[in-house]
C-alpha cells in the first residue's frame, strides 16, 4: 500500500554545530505531500515502522559498579519557518469494529520560530477541508518546553454522522443528518505529569439534526437548530 508521495521538499540549514549540540534551520518547505496514515488494529500508527529499530541483543553481562553517565548538553534546535501546503491526508482507523476512513484536502500548516528552548513560543496556523467539504481553521501558539498550546479553532459544516463508527453501539439511534459549526479558544498546558485542558468562548450551532431508530418510519428527533453561545 502507498505510504507517501513527496513532490517537493526544500530545506535551508543556517547552522549545525556538532559539539555545542545546536541546529538552526532557516526554513523547511513541503509542497503537495500525499500521506496515507493508518491506525492499525493494535492501536499503533503505520508511520512508527519507519523509525523503529530492533532491540540490541545482549551478548555479555552488564559491568558492575559502573560510574553514572555525565549529563551532556541538551540538543537544541530552532526553525524560522515550516510550511506545508497543497497537501492531502488519507486517514484510516482500523481499531474500530467498522473502520473509519476520511480524506483531508488542501492541508496547510505554517509554523514560525519553532524551537525546543525553554519558554519560547512559535506561531502555528493550520487549515484543511474534508472530502465532504467540512472546513477547519486554527491559529495560535505552541511552546514545546514546557508544553503549552494556545489557540482558536473554527469548524464549519462538520457532519457528526460521519463519526458513527466511534459511537456505534453506545446508542440505538442513528444520526442521519446534521451539521455542526464550532468556534472555541483553548489552552493545553503540561505541568509535570499533569495536563490541563481548557476551553473558553465556545460558540456552537448544530443544524438540521435528524435521529432515527432502525426500522422506524418516522425520525426519533428532528432539531432545526441547537446553539451554544459564549460557553
């Protein structure tokens, strides 16, 4: 099965300092990437097989009373800009009883001033649309050390019924129609072993929802509009 097609990749390295363990890239540009991402039945992603290495075979007993390794200087990196555009993502989730599959088109990701240096933030913008013309847009910031993500997400025309494989069996009703528009501000902060996730300014509108019971002629529910303001 295909994994990826990469028509164009540009990489501009400003500096790579081996002994001081530091790298600086001016930009990374990817054009027209076509990626097939699969979540296998065991829950792992197919991409992990590209970077896995077999565990080394132990040929001798470990030495006793060895001195602890000295901590080396951590490797730091920074990238002025990462740009991925005009790309496509094919996603397949095989962990479900009925696999979920979708295709995201016109995927665009733009990251500026990304670094793993402590308490430095990068700008992150992301957008795409699905085969069913669902649209998503994200703008915000991301800090890697410690992890802190802050941004605003907007979804337009999301079809809840398309995610039925994930809640199949939880309810007898089936979503036959309906569209969700959503915008929210969010933060994700990592503090030690704890992760704090918060949503604010939540505005959502569920339009033309229709729930049906299998075998019934009339719908169970028909809701023209259900809205949440400033949640």
